[in-house]
């Protein structure tokens, strides 16, 4: 623990003033918040101390290799690097100070380059390879590390090894630049009041205007929803939608194209013909061919339903505009879906938002989670935060009162902040390291409350948070969401159901007796309305996944051209001038040749959810799920965990019912 303590002590000395209250960051949920000026030195110190640990592992005689000298030492190395890398990665995406973001990005690249170096060390590789163990958790950790060595090219000849290292480092830089270009988008669109006909008054209250008195809209999700779901004027929707689909711009298209080219070269260096097979062999799917068959199955289930739903939306556009020749366009889909749901199911998203105000909804979600998993959340206002809106919480086991972990909520949009919704695993748990976890929820929600989609997203992302903070793994490399990429979404997808069930909704009044009572009829209509749009939703998911796979074949293809061709074959076609790939961060930030994983993991998520039947608040099952799935992290195979929880082989039946709107 010496490295961890030393690094954190250095961080504490350079905190911004409000962070000084914490004196034991290694023990509780404190995130280091160094200033921009302090980051370079801290980064240098952390890397130097990591190198010292690496040399110590290399020096272990082969006849003294055991779990303590190798796996425990490796775990200490991981923890020390994560003590810097976790906060730095978070600050690079969320700090309101552009200088902090810039310094954090520079450090992040240095930290990400280090594994490219030590995972090519033959001496280090030999120590891990020489380890003999019959303990299944140790065996899983050992194999994971060996896989990492192989992935970085430890077995390659020197020249190829050097080239692989250079590619990895360049890919890290490309991903960082791509993310920044989306995050720092400053586009503002100006619309007159007449052009915003139908927008809800709350979306205009306090909104900045230009010199002509037009309202200014950026490209954050609350603004997207305000316009695309409500504005009657098609030209306004088209202008906003087109700008939204151009985030990242041509610069990001160039970054993506370079990444695709480098990935193929990397796979070929490693002896594979394509990047998809090289990547997927370590995942549940196993091969690109298995993914392709899965995506074909999805298409077969949703193709007819998508066309039927689009026909219904077009009919609604005809009725609304009085133009019998009206053509449904991509900027019409959200608007007419909301309109049709309002007419058909009497679901008005402004009424939903009023039903779920921000703070009571957060409290309700936590109460639901607490009861289900046998934990207790307590707000901790002494935790340092990087922006005034951010909230910190500690997690305790209800039965024992033991402190388990901490998490933070960073819920609302601001300039320079990560633009999507994600859970950042800032610090992973480790039983042998005496280490408790921290996760951070980063979203861009409307401050006024949650509509139906936001409510589902809230529970989804909080499912990731629980995976992180309730994990009890031996080693940090297996902590929380450190699972196979095509399983990582399963716990969060499963938890979406808890946002809409009568068993959970009845608890809302307990949390907020002064709030407007939950309208059971509205919830019934909301649940009924979920069935409409499934064909559109999953056809789009399949398109994203198929495009992702098409980028990682034995031949380099043009990413933008391939997107235009694939989208052009869909019922609504491709709109000239748009560039969805330029803002599609998943293919640059961890889901490359892996976007299929959202649907692959949902197969398991919906199957696990089915185990709860008509009572999602079955605490007996909740406890079993916590112990088997959440606490186990990645130290057992996902298929083994799911089968143990279900007490049977997994089935895809629930998934195909869901995607076909049944």
C-alpha cells in the first residue's frame, strides 16, 4: 500500500481548497481534484512509482513466483495507477475548467501509454506465465493479465512489437481528440418565437437570445428533446437535427478513418485477418461470424415492424399537415412518435416530467435500490466536488452498517462537459488491497424533472453505478464493470424495468409525501406506449452495430461512405450533409467492433429480469442478484454467473419478445 498512500498524499497537497477537508482519501470516497498546474507533477510521480513497482515484479525469482509476489503486486500496481488515472480521466471529461481538462488529457495519454510498454516486457510476462494456481479467482486474474500481454504483442518480433506500441498510443490520442471535438461543440442555433411553435414554455424561460431577439439553442440533449419532440415547424426540426448530426465535423471523420486503418494493421500484426475477430475472441460472442448471425436474427425480427411503425408515423404526418403526399423524414420521427403516443396513449412527456421532479425522483430511485439490495445511501456533503451541482453519497450495508463505497452524481449539462450518459469507474474495489470503490454518474438531464426516456436512462446508468460500488472482487482488474464488453450493459439494462413497475412506484409517495401522487393510469399508458417504436429503435441499434462491424473487416473501408450506404438502404434513407459517424463516440472509445454488445447483453439482461416475475421488489432475489452478479464483477465468467442466478441455461426468448414489441 505504500505506493497508493504516497500518491494520494501528493494529490492531497495539491488539491483545490475545498478538497482539503478529506484526510483519508484511500479509505473513503474522496476523488482527487488537483489543479491544472499540479497535474503534470502528480502524473510524473505516479508513473515513476509505477515503474518502480514494475521493476520489483520483474526481479521476482521464477522459483518464488506465487499469488502474493505476482498477483498481489500486480494489483498494487493497478491501484496506484488508478488512483491517478481514475480522477484524471473523469476531470478530462467533466471539469468546468478548460485548463484542467487540457492538463488531464495530457496526463491521460501518458498513463495510457505505460501499459503499452510494460505489457510488452518479456521478463514481466514470464513471471505471470510461471504462476501456478488452482484458486479459480486467481486463475481468472492470471489469464486476464496473460490475455492483456498477448493483446499488446508481447510475443511479436521486436520490430512488430514496436509498431504495435506506436499504434496503440496513436489510437489513444485519436480517441481523446475525437471525444474532445464532440464535448467542446459550441454550435448555437438561433430561432424566432414563430420558428419554435409548440416548444414548451419551460424550454424558453431564461434562455439566452441573440441581438435580434432570437432564442439560442446549443446541442445538448435537453435542447434536442425540447425541439425534436415538440416543435411544430418542420424547418426548425430539420435545421436542429442536421446540426446535431454534424457534431465532431469533418475533423472527426478523419480521426475515425485513421483509427479504422490502424486497427486493421494492428490485427494483422497480431496474426489475424481482421480487427473484429481479433477483438471479439476475448468476448462472449467469440467470433465476428457469431455477431453477424445475431444481427441477422435481429433484423429478421424487427424489419417488418419498423416499416409498419414508420407507415403509422407517416400517416400521422399526413393528418397533421393536411398534405396527402407528405414524406416522413428523419427529423420527423421523434416529433410524430411523441405526437402519436399522446394521441393514442394519452402520454404527454411534459406531464411525465411533472410527475417525476428531479430531487424526489433521485431519492425514490435510491430508496428502491436500497430496499432491493439491502444497502443504505447517505449524502456526504464533505466530499470534494468539481462543480457545484455535483452530489456525493456513501454506501453502507444495511444489515451490518459497514461502509462499502461512494458514488457521485453529475446530472446536468454544461459547457465543456461529456455530452452523453455514462458511469465512470473512478476507483475499483480490491479485497486484498483493502480498497473501497468509487463510481461517478455523468449525465445531461433536464433540470425540471425526467421524461420517460430520461427516467429509463437514469435507472440504466445507476445500474452501472451499482455494479461498480457493490462489487467485492479480490483484484481491481476484475472490479465492478471490469467484465467482458458484451456483458457490461446487462446489469444496467436489467435495472431499467425498476423505473416503471407498480411495485416500485408505490414507494414514491413514501419518499415524497408532498409530491403529486403517482398516477397509475399514466404509468399504465406509459408502459403501453413503450411497445410502439420498438421496431424503429432496434432496427437503428442493428444499423449501428452492422456499420461498426463493417468497419473492421479484412479490408479498409471508408467509414463515412459505408455509413451513407448502409443508412441509405433503410426505409428513411440517408440525408445528405449529415455525418453521424463524426459524433458516434462508441466506435472510438471502447465499443469498436463491440457495439453489438448492447443487444447481446440485453439478451441476458431481459432473461435475468424475467426471474423476478411479477415482483421486481423480491428482496430474496435482489440479495441473490447482488451476491452473484454485482459483487462478482469480472472474477467469474458472465455465462457462469447468469446461469447460477437463473438456476438454468439462459434463453433469448424474452429479448426477442421485447424487440418485436410484444
